[in-house]
C-alpha cells in the first residue's frame, strides 16, 4: 500500500451494552492500520458503561454525555474534538475486519473527490448474509439498505460504485467535507441522520462510495435507545419529511412531496395507531418551516449537483 498513513480518529457512539462495546473496541485494536485514536461517546448509558470501559481501556478517549442526545448529536460531540484528516463513525454494535481501515484509507487517498465511503456490512449472527451493500432511497424519501438478506457472495454486490447513502455504523468521511457541510444534523435525533449526511455530501459534489473489499459486521440497532418506544414512528415520519424539505431541489420537492404524503396516509389506513405520531410529525414540520427554509439556503450555497444527477442514485438495488 503506497500511502503515508494520514491521521484517523474513530468515533464510536454507544448506548448501553458495555460488553458489546468492548467487542467493538477489541476489533479496532486488531486493525492493521499503524496508528489512530479511538473516541468513545457514551450517550448517557444507565448500565455503568463508562466506569467499566474506562478501566478496561485506559488508553482511549471517553466522553460521557450527561443526558441522552441521540446518535446524530452524540457523533458530533466526538467529531468536534477530532483534528484528524479522516473520521470513522461506528455504532457500538459494529465491528471491523482487521484490514478495513487500511483499505478504506487507501481508497480515500486514491481519489480526492471521494467524500465518504462504506464497506460491505455483514450480519455477525448470520455471516453468510448481507446487512448492507451501501444504501439508497425511494423518491418519496424512504431510505433502505441495498442487498439486505442477500448472500455475501452474490457478484452483484462485489463491485465498487457510487451510492446515495452510507450507513454511519461503520463509514469513513473526510474531515474537510464535514467542515464544509456542517457534520450531522442533530435535530434528527433518531433515524435518517446518516441519510441526510450522505445526501449533502453528494449535493456538495463529492462521491459517496460503496467499497466491498472493506468488511464490517453490524447487528443493526441492537443497542438503540429503546426508551423512544412509540416515538420511533414519529421520528421516522418527521425525519423523512425533514430530509426531503432540506435537501430536495425545488422541482423534485414539488413532484415528490405529494407522493410522500399519499404514501403516509395510505400507511395510516393500514396502521391506524400511526395516525397520531404522523400528525405530530406534520405539526412539528409546519411549526419549524421558517428554520427549514433557512437550512435549504445554507445547503444551496454549496450545492454542486442537481437533482437530475442525484436521481441516478435513487432506487439502487
């Protein structure tokens, strides 16, 4: 590998399950990359994680949030103290193969127009099945993991390609790109914060790349804060609309916003228990419209890619 080993910080967002977090850290300690810093952001875990992990790993940087901030804001807390050229974000229920970081940095160094990259993600409890081969979205703004449940040996998922969305459970991003677009948008709290980040990286004219040679493992939301309970539907519905209103070009917004609303109403007919969360999400959007309009202006200031080009990355399989 012909690179000069640029600086890397790995930011882990953790909530509960200290033993699972320890497995994540152990996988990082086995990485073949010669040096990097581990920053663990504990999002107010009630299971004594900080004491356990600080004693077990005295050499890593641990930040303890005094209240639960949610994944987006928690990741930003770790990113804020990083000065590295590259930042890796991880969930604490994810692990990396030993050569993951070497391969990812080699990829990023080979092309300065790559802003973000994600590898092939596999289910650790079913290692023959894909968890994700990158991510994409439907035009109505519903994101999904490409190839979930498919065989890891399916040749369809063995090629490098541009994608729309990279899962933040194990991805790498350039620090200067984060500085340009402003990091994770922490209003999301739960869900779609990584979709929004990747969307804006694409908008800024950088490539988001799926790189299948870099392997990671992810349980998928095993340690999510389950106290959100019924609010999960509220956050999903609100955040889909928020992503659309913040990032879609005007013509796409006019075309696909009604589609989003129609699908949501249809979903409520099938699941009446979702009516109240949906209405609350719409009220939130209406109340915050002035702020959302200002956010659109900020994003449009660095927009380099039009929706016609972005549409090529929708509905990927």
